[in-house]
C-alpha cells in the first residue's frame, strides 16, 4: 500500500513554498478587462491564458459541464435548453471559475477545442469573437454617480448597454439607462437584438442591497422588474444566455455582516447597525430572489463529492488513482475491526466509494471543510481551504510523513500562516491559548516547560511508532470547536462526539483504540479541552483543577524542599536566648562557636538521624567542643536513633513515610497554586479566573494547612543529658510560633534541670546547689572562665543561655556568702590574693570576671587559707599613708605611691592602693595630671570623672590643692573675684537664665571649665513652696548630662525676691570659654 508521498506529486510551487492560492481565486472583472484591454489589475497568466486555464486549473465537474454546455448550446440556437442559470455553491467553490470558463470559450471558441473536449461538445464552440460577453460584478458596480451637481442613478441595465456598445450605445439609451424605472422591450431590442450575448450577473445580492439602500422601497423592486424583463426577452431569443450568481435567502448576508454594513453605510445618510443592515439587505434580496428562483435553472458548479477532485487538481501535478484502492481497502478493514468505536457511516459501502472519490483527502476532512469551516463568516471559501491545504501538503512532504490519507489532524497548526488563516478567518483568535497550551503551536515554546499538554501526554505514553497520537487527536477536537461557538454545546457544528472524533482521526497508523485513549486523557490532562454531555470541545477558559494537576506533576523535589524550608524558617526564629539553625542535615550544619544556645531544626527530608552524633561531632572525625549548647527539633518524618537503636516514639515506619508523603503532597498543592497565581498566562489561565472566591479560599486553606501540618511534625525536642539523649513533647505547636514556641523549650529544659534560667534574684539554696554539684565538685576552687567553659562543653552540666546569667550568679554567690571571688598575684611566692571580694566587700561592676585570674572559692575554704583575717590593712590606713606622703612632698607619681605603701604594709595590693587614690582624687583636695612630679610648668590636668572609669597609669602624678596654688596653677574664683560688687540676689538673676544654655555650650565645646560649686536658694515653685539646689564638683560631662534637668528646673522653679546664688569655677584664664565670658559681662 502506497502512502501519499509515493502516490502523489504536489505542484512544485507547493514543495518550494512559493504556492500562491490567490491564483486559483481570481475575480471575473480582471478576466473580462483583459479581453477588453482595459484592465489595470494584475492577474496571473493562469487565468488569462485560456489553454493553461483549462489544462492546469480546471477539473471538469458535472456542474461546470452542465453550465458551459447549456450556455453555448443556447448561444448556438438550441431553444430546448434554459436561457437563465443561477450558480449556487456550498462554500464558494467553482462559481467564479465557471463564469471565467464561459468568458474564455465566448472569446476563443473553436480555438480551445483541444482543452475543452471534457467540458463542452466541440460543435457548440462558437467562432472566435462571435459572442459578446457582459460581465457585471454586483459587489463592485456603483449604484449612483455624480454628474455635475447632481447624483444620478447608475443602473445595471445601463452598465449592460455600455459593455455591449460602449459610449455610443449608452448615449443612445441614456434616458432609460439613467432612469430607475425598469426599461421596456424597445431597450432590449436596441441593446440585445440580433446578437449572441452571454450576460453574467455576479454577486447580484450585494447590488440589490446597495440599490435598495440608495433608493429605499423601490430600488430592489425596479431591479426585480428588470430581471423579469431580461428573463422574458432571453427566453424568446436563442442567442442570449443569462448566468446569475445569487445566494439563497437563508445565507445571503449572514456570513458577511460587517462588510455588508460598511457598504450600506457608505450609501445611506443614516448609519445602520449590523443587524439592521442584514435585515435591510434580506428584504431587498427577497424581491430579487423571487424572480430568479422562478425563472433560473439552479446549478451547483462543484458537488460535495467533487470538491476533493477540484482541490487535488489545484494542489497536485499528479495523483495515482490506483493507489486509492489499496488505501480504501486498508481503511475498510480497520473500520470493520473497530466497529464498536466508530459511527455506522464508517462501515457503509458508500463510504468506501467516498474514499476513492476524495483521495488523497479523507472524506471527513472534506466534510469538515464543507460543512463546518465554510460556515465561518470570513473564511473565504475555496481561497481559505487552498491556503490551509497547500501549507498542510507542504508540511507533509517536508516532514516526510507517510500518511495514507490526509486527515484534519494533519493540518499543521505549528505553521503561523495556517494558524492565522484558520483562527483569524473563523474569528477564533481568542483560542490561541488553547492551541498553544493543549495541542501545540507557534508560541508553545513560551509556556512554562516549553511543551503543550498533548506533547507531555505523548512523552508519558508514547505511541510505538512515535506518532504524536495525543496531539493529533486533540487537534481534531480543537478544529471542530472553531464554529458554532456562540451557541455552544447546543450547536450541531460545535464540538465532536467520541465516535466521530475517532472516525475523523484514526488511520492504519493510528488505530481507533489509540485515538480513544487520547480522547480519554483530555479530562485529566488537558487545560482547555473538555468533555461534557458526550461532546468534546475546546473552551476558552481552562479547568483550574487540570492546570494545577499538571503544575504539581512538574514541581521538583528541590522546590518542595525550599517551600517546606520557607514554612519552617518563620515558624521559629532567633530570640535573646536561642540562635536557630534551620535546614540541618549533617553535624557540620551546626556551628561550634555560638555563645548562645542553638536550636537545630532538622530538615524534613532527613530520613534517619542519631542525635548523639550531632552532639559529639561537628563533621567527619571532628569532635565538637560546645556540646552543651544546643537542643534539636526533629520532625516526625525522620527515624530517630538513640544508643544505636531506632526510637519509634510516635509512629511506626509506615506512619513516618505517610507523614512525609502527606506534607509533600500539601506542599506541591501550595506551590502549584502560588505558581499559577504568580503567572497565570504562562499556564494558559485568564487572570480573572483566579479572582473566583472559591479559588481564593481554597488557596488560603491549603497554605494554612501546610503551616499547620509542618508545625505538627515538629512536636519533639531532643537534648543531651550526660551520655543519654532525652526528649520531650511540645504541645499546641500547630498554632504557636516564635516566642511561644521557644518558651515551651525553655520550660521543658527548666523542668528537666537542664538550663540556668535568669531570675530577679537567685536563692541561696540554688547557689549552694550549683556550688556543690558543679563548681566545687572536684576541687575547692575554680576559675570563672572555666565555669563558663564547662557550662558550654560538658553535657553533664546545665545549659547556659547567656553569659551574663553566669556573671549574675557569680556576683549573687559573693553577696550571699556562698563563695568569694579572688585573683592571685602573678608572683608564685605570693600567698595572699591580689584581690579578694567577699560578702562584706562586693565585686565592683567595672571588674570583668571572665578575664584570666579571677576564681571562685567557698567562703570556708578562703577562711582556712587566712584570706579573710581581721588584721588586713583597712583602706583608711592606706589613705592616711598616702596623704602623709603627698602632704610632705606636694605631689608624687602613682607608681611611687604604690611602692611606698606596699613597703609600709606588706599585705596591701596594688588595686587597693589605686582604689584609695581614686577616692582621694574625687575630692577637691587632690588633682591628677600627666607630667613629672615636681615640675613648674603648668600641666594638663586629668578629669576626675575619667579616673573613675579608667585605671591609673603608673606615671600619672597626684598633687595636693595647696601645691597647685603654690605653683600658680590655681584657677579657682568666687563671686568676689568675677562678680565683685554684685549681691547674691543679682548673682542669681545673672546666672539662672544661663542654665538653659549651659549644657549646649559644653556639648558644642564652647565651654570647658569645671564648676567647683553652684548653688541656688529661694527658688519659688508653682505651689508657693521654695526650693534650694546645690551642685559640687561639676565636670563638663556632668553638665552635658544635666541638660534635661536644667530645662525642667528653669521651667518649674522661678526666681523670687528672696532667691540668691553662688558660683565657683576651676579656671578663669580661658577668655574663649562662653560661661566665663557671660560671667565677666
């Protein structure tokens, strides 16, 4: 059995891609103008070369032979044949071709005997040039023309006279030619008498409509009268034959509503709507039709059974008709084997004949073109069909497809020209998404994944021979959805049932069973195609469920992992106690240098886990240091191993797998919905569909459901307790996240005694318990930094959430007499601590306990060592010794003072001496400066405030107040020096307003001097009460920080007649100091 590649030879222009279907769809006018030598329109030589026209472009259909034969028998004088013919076509095929055939024979006659013998008997061929041809195209003929200022009628009978006799004849009959009254017999005698004439009135319906629009209520009637007269005259004169093309009343204008409306509105002053135009034209056509129907013989140039022959003639150079028999036999056997899947027609004997008649086209393809596609308003009949089939044939040869018949499913919808032709001309451009998404076309590559749903189905269930059975089958459904869409499923031409779809698509290469399989997949796999009430069809809106199902199938495991990770991350986040480490798979995922407790959130895709491995290692062969700084959240999707054994605490193995599958299913659903919402057009969905409340609610429920499901999976916390792994269940986590989630973990650890919790005040019993169980369990002293290290590294110790909690515990233990803090000297022979802090002498806040050297010891152990004896040198004695040295020398370096005191008292440490000096400098009797002891040049003094928070340097010099005065460095003044002669009351008035500016001056550096003394008395409060304020030793820093106080004071307290003030400064020499400048003014 031959396939079409072997049995048929396409025209070269088709195989080369240069085929122009317009050459087969010429109009009548250009051909007539060619013979009259008046035409300017280009027309292919296929139509002007009469012999080529009949030899290469004409298939002798029964209708063509009947019309041409009868017309020229009538012209030759045979009165037994009708004088008037009306050509009627199913979708435009053959009408114009028949008229052109008559034109060529009329002009060429006997010269064409060799190419017309299959069409007309040679004896009826006229002598060349003996027959006059009148060809009037009603769709182009004007109904009126401008003559000077007048608009006069241009009648069809006037045009007929002009074509027969030119200007001369037209002038002779001008009165009747330009009158809307139908002409009488004298006119016909004058114009038609004693002549052989073929009168062709093409597209008469359009002319009738436009004439009625120009002359309402009488134009169509006069045209009908003319036709009646013409018919009567022709019937009695054998040399005249009339051919009319006029659509039936049912479909005259229904397919060309828009074009008709535009044409009528060009003529009328008042515009018509589309419906009004159709109704208007149908009334006009009815009058004309009544005449033509009574008088004319109706001929169909191309019968349905001949369409394939016509198409074959125009598309192929040759067709092996013998091959058709083998193909027919193969299809017959196929249909007989699958009778239950096919309509009765498939096994009818007549259908076998139809296969032969339509070869190489499948009869159902021809039916589709003739009975469905031709109903589209703008499809343009034969022209549109030829475009589609020419490109289809070319694609078959290009792709070397070994098909046995050309089916509708072989129409190549991946060709832009075909898509534009079919969708554009059927008004179905809004179905491009359907075509691209479900079947596959030009823009399919732009979709997510770059493949249509049919392509994906063909990949999942491939045909044994690689035939795209889903694409071909679904294409058949799509093509049958292009017409009748307005009526939907009620329309007989919209959609297709299963049997017909199988019939239309199946072939010896693609069996009916395979086609049915592809049809059955539409419900589950197609986005836009659907099956309802037994009918398959394409819908503009896809089913969201099918779209979501397809997206879910393409969601990768990585996407699922990332989605679940994005749910877990906000569920639990860092707080002041815990650092959260998400997506943990291996020990190395958990840092080993955190100073806060870590919550290790194990990933949902970890199948098996041994928590102890995570506590003991931070990677392969790498021991973990901070083994007491984490807890683990392990989901119910993981098998937990402890001590090398599987711990099946909540679910058996099957349940664990079910948990994982369930959460992944929900995650895929959420991902699919979110992908669809983010870019609906990529999945062929109209964005407005996603505004459906049902979809919005469904998406919200799934998203909340995923959060709930993930939360429920993390309901167990695991932690190390010595060499064991313990666990405890979390409660209510499906709705709790963040702080509430972590609070549960803290409470569990507190209940288990596994965490040092921060409290307002630690009880003595709690501190003693820590001392006995941990701090002093192995020896009677321990460095503070070692306590910190043990709490972080030793799993037998409680966990330490924050470093400051330990510092608080250590200080509280000293305060409550549980232990002492001490620091030994660096000298090995020293037996007394360099520093020691007890219940009587608490630890200063400026001491950093975690520095090297500070240790803890129980009080009783310190007493045994004699560190708490009563004869320890009191600080007052140390200060006395210091004062004696300074009063004697006037000044001395810090280093020399320490040496002198330690020489006098062996058990006095350096820090004790510095502490005493710090207290002395903070009084007005002493100052400190950078320089050398005994120098005479004024030095740079150090602010006593800075000394309070910074250690002394050994080279710093301490000097007495008297020594400062003796060396002339004193800058102290009183009101008697700068404000001499001013009373205390006036002093208050001068100084008090400056308080609001004081802090600003010091902040901006405009004032720098220390205020030794400042006092206000008798300030009056709003209630009448009085207020006294005294300040002593104010440094620049103090003054800056008193800004708000000064503002409140001056706002609340006011000067009164009894207010007085005093001020004393350190330095008055700096005239740039703003305070000094104000006081001197």
